[in-house]
C-alpha cells in the first residue's frame, strides 16, 4: 500500500516535471528598452502572454544600457544597432534579425532655420556624449562642412555642442526656453512639443536627422534592431517568422486608434516602462519600419563605417561584423 | 620571519584572495562585457596608461577634486573655528549644516546639474557633500578639547596665542587630519560620479561612461583601478602633510 503511494507520488512528480520542461521549451523572453523599441512590441504586449503557442514574457527596461546587464536573460531583444554589432564582435552569440526603428532623432528648437549652416554661433544640446545620436549629428555637421566644438559658451563661426547624460536632464530647460536647440528622440519630441504648444514661442521640429542622413548617404538610418540569441533563433525559426509578420503591422496598429495607443501605453507600463504621451505623430516620427537583416545589410554597413571612424571603432567593437551577424531564415 | 615581512604578508594574502575571487567570478559569469577577468582588465590598464588622453582626463578630474576639497576644507576650518568663538554664529549655521547633511546626494546632484556648467557642477556637488562632514568633525574636535586644560590655562593666565598654538591646535590636529583624509577620497568619488551625470569633458567620469556605453568593460575596470590608485595617493598625501605638521609642531 505504502509502496503504491510512493510510486504514485513519484509518477505525479515526473509528470509535473515533464510538463514544466515542455512549458520551458515553448516560451520566449523578450526585452525591449522604453520608447520606440517598446512601440514595436506594444501590440503583442497588449494582447497578453500567449503568441503562436508560446508563452511570451515581455519586459520593458528603461534604456538600452540597462540591456547590457541582461544579456543572459533574453531570447529576443530590441537594441541600438551599434550595440548589437558591438556585442557580436565581443563574442556574444547573437544575430541581428531585423532593423525595426529607422530613426527617432530630431533637432528641435524655438525658431525655424533654413539649413544646418544657420546653427553656426549657436549652442546645440545632445544627449549622451559619444553615443550614436551625438556621433550622427557630428557626422551631418562634418559632411556639411560646418565646424563644431565642445565649449561652455557659443563661438562665432562654429556650432557649440553641449551634453547631458539623459533626456530628463534637459527637458526642463528646453521647455523653459533656456535651451535654444537640442537633438532629442521620440517620445521626448512629443513631450517637448506638447508642453509648449500653448506658449507664445512653442518648440518646433527643425530638422529630421534621419532624413538628413538619408540625403547624405543615400541609405536609411538603421537605429535599432530586433536581435536574437543564435541558439534560440536556430531552434525556433517558425516563431521568429511569425513575430516578424506581427511586428510588420506594429506602426499601423498604433496609428489606427487612440484606443490602441492607450492600450499600448498601459501594456508598456505594466511591463516596466513608462510612456506619458503617445500620439499618432509620435508613431510617425519614430519610423517603425521593420526591414529584415539581409535587406538592411547595406544600410547597416554604411552606418557602421561611420561609427568605425569614432574612438577607434569602439561603438561597434572595432570592426564590421561578419556575415554570421545577419540572420537568415532557411 | 622579520616584523616587516609579517606586516606585509597579510595584505598580500588579502589582495591575492581578492584577485582569486575575481578570477572565479569572471570564469563563472563567462561574459567579458559583464565581468572581465583580471588579466584583461590589467591589459586594458596598460593600454590606458600609454594613451595621452588618459593623463588629460586624469588631470582634469584631479584639478576639480583638489579645488573642491580645498574649498570645503578651508571653509570648514574657518567656520568651525569661528563657530567655536561665537555662539550666535554657531546657531546661525546649524540649520545650514543640518540641511546640507540630510539632503539626499542625488538631489544635490540633479539640482546642481540644472544650475551649473558641466565643468563646475562636480566641484560644487562634492563641496556640498564634504563641507558639512568636515565642518562637524572639526567643530566637534574643538569642542572636545579637554575643558580641564582650558580651565587651567585660564587660571594660570596663559596668553591667548599660546592657548591656541599649544593647546587647541595640537588637540584638534589628529581629528582634522582624520577627517581630511577620509573626505579627500570621498570627494574624488563624488567628483567622478558627478562627471558622469554632467558629461564633463576631459574627466575620468566621462571616460568611464564612454567605456560603459561602448561595452568596453575591461576599460571600465582599468579606469576604476586608476581612480582607486588616485584616491590612495590623495590619502597618502594628507598623511604626509600630517606627519610633516606634527614633526614641525614637536
């Protein structure tokens, strides 16, 4: 009798364990930074934890840098394309699946100007010295033959660059008018415009940085990408394909209705992020347009070649990533 | 075994245990961008020492650190002495000190960043944090001078100047130097943290931030080692001054 009980218990235990293992196989962990990368997965997040038979665990972290400490924790993640190349070049077993965000960067300010040249003698604030928005803006200035320098006060004949570490450090001064020009990204652009739209001198979008990039290089600006662990991608090609199809509709879904945007904000907040304003224009200005790795490679290499010129190529780990970096469905 | 060797062996064992733990942890994690092995960090440090930018950044941070420290120290010394002489001044200053001591460090940092240029903010932030520490320590030391000795000096009509140089100064010196020593390295740490947030050009903080965003963790470790050495040298310098002063007094 006793033996039977033990055997039964044992069988139950085995069954529970196998169920667990099976569940473990059919799950996917996705980590995305707050902002445009989170918009890409907002619809999936708002539709609950199941997708194509997989248990989906989505998490929104507060910035791309927070991802660095979590590289062991995700199957799929959205991250800046330079970070993806850097991780790959440093031996992390990841692949770039799709470039999902084609630039969220804008030069905003109080008065319209006709060209970048008119920024001479002005101070322009940037977020994160040495980070890609800074590198990109400097590249545009350099290609336009405009001198720039980092200084406390504006100088004749050149653009003076100043830096803060994160957007929250410059928003108060930008909104109060102490800062005349700044390069910021969505969703902060929406925040700056909304907060001053009823003032005498509202903040306006002056230049679309990614559009300038495209004019100068002939290629789109590949800012952030969906990246996956190689093992996971190899084992779950079907899921990856379904996710790619799903996120193709991400921007349309967000633009469809205020109700969807509200659901997106709530889902992002529930997963650990925070989006205060999400308008239709926010989505437009975030340039959410997934392009698969093989089709995005030329644009990525154009961009990586610019990053290679900075700090000995440190932003991408010193070299162009090889072909193994680009995911290809068989 | 000689005494000197005995004194050395335990610190060496301690350092070796630290490096061993580091090696094990690095092997266990197995991801250089999270925790590089000590030899990778050491290689990065040598690379760093060879670069000209390293010395420029280090000099910038040292300069800010010394300015901030001397501002805090001299003001703390002057105000503590003045407070000891004048009760109204002491009472007048007390709410300032209480506020400065209890305001959260991060508030000081965030508010200063709004007000000041990126090259000045770190100096001001470190000043606001170390000044009340040193003021309280020095004032406490003056108050703590043996009241019996003070009373006796008064009874024997010792000249005021002699009371200061023979009684007060020798009594408070150890506490002043202890406080200076711990605050000079605290000051450096706050300066570096503030430089990260203020994005100060030519600074150790900015260099650390760049290594972080470029996922160059060995370089971040190398900068950390450089900052530790700098803090130790600053503390040693205070210790050296202390010895010189005590010898001169004696």
